[in-house]
C-alpha cells in the first residue's frame, strides 16, 4: 500500500474506503460485516480522494447525481467495455445484463457481463448497482452487504425493481 493513497468516509450503507494512485480513484470498497479491506492501514489522502469522498457524501445526501472525479480501472478489454458502458448510465437509469451485453456488441454474454459487473472496482461512482435481471429483478450485488446494499442504492435513485 505504500504507493497507494487511502481515505475512508461514512455513508448510509456503511463505511466506504477509497483508494487512489495520486491522480485517480482506483478502487472503492463498501464495508461488509463491519470491516473494510484495508482497515489496518492508516489514511493517506490526496486531493482526488478528498473530492471523491465529498462527491459521495453529496450523492448520499441527494444533492449530486453525477460524479466527475477521475477513475482508473484495470481489467480485461471485455470488463473495460462493460464498465465504460455502465459509466454512461445516469442517476435513476437501469439496464439489464442482456441489454448491457448488446450495448457492447456481445449479444448472448449476459453471464460474462454479470462477472464483469461484479468485478467493477469503483462501485457507486460507476453505477453497477443499476444492472438488473432480464425480468427487472435484483439478481445480486458484490458490494457491501450484497442485495440489501443494492436495494438501498436503487431506492435512493428511485429505480423500481420487480418484486
């Protein structure tokens, strides 16, 4: 962690941990079971991480609907394509796994899209919570406390889901 920077902030879904490289946010973790991956590490902040934490607090307060902090995500070309498309979704917009696959030219790869969505290193900022099953149901979420966290984020953005 010596070459990385770290800041934590409170949120309605638990503590958040932001990691950056000095120029961009590279990861966001949502507290799970009362812990974060780098709880033992001291905070080492940067202007980018401070801005990201402020924007996240504004998002949770309902005064911000878009993020404009720089992010740097490392992944496969497939993952990067999926995450780029996710980044195009705005506040209150949802997409299905199948539609996301089609949007990146990979029709029929809904399962692979699910894996890419679950591997998103900067959830909330890149809104992977906005992806639903083909029937409009919540099918899973890898951040925080899982589906409970995803349902909170969807309700916060007033995105309806199938029962």
